[in-house]
């Protein structure tokens, strides 16, 4: 069953390719949605997919790119 999550990532996440890395990770996991920079300096990701894929993506978002 498809689910949708909205994730707000804060900290130093703009100007460090976080958005592109998150987008690439979501696409690799087979998710659909978008990742965008917000005016306050945070990044928002909205993703739709199977729970297992979403859990993996949320975990990646918590750690960020290597």
C-alpha cells in the first residue's frame, strides 16, 4: 500500500548538494515526489512509495550523504 511522507531537514543543508543527493536517493529507491529548498534554509522532501522504501529513505535523510 502506497504511503506519503513529508520530511523537513534542518541544519546546513543548502549549498552542499543535499537536495540533489536526496533526490537521487529517492529515485534510486523507486519513490516519487519532490525535494525543495525552503526560504528559511531548510529542505523539504515529500515522497510516495511502499513503506519499506520510505523507511529506507527517511533513514538516509537522517544521516545525509556520505
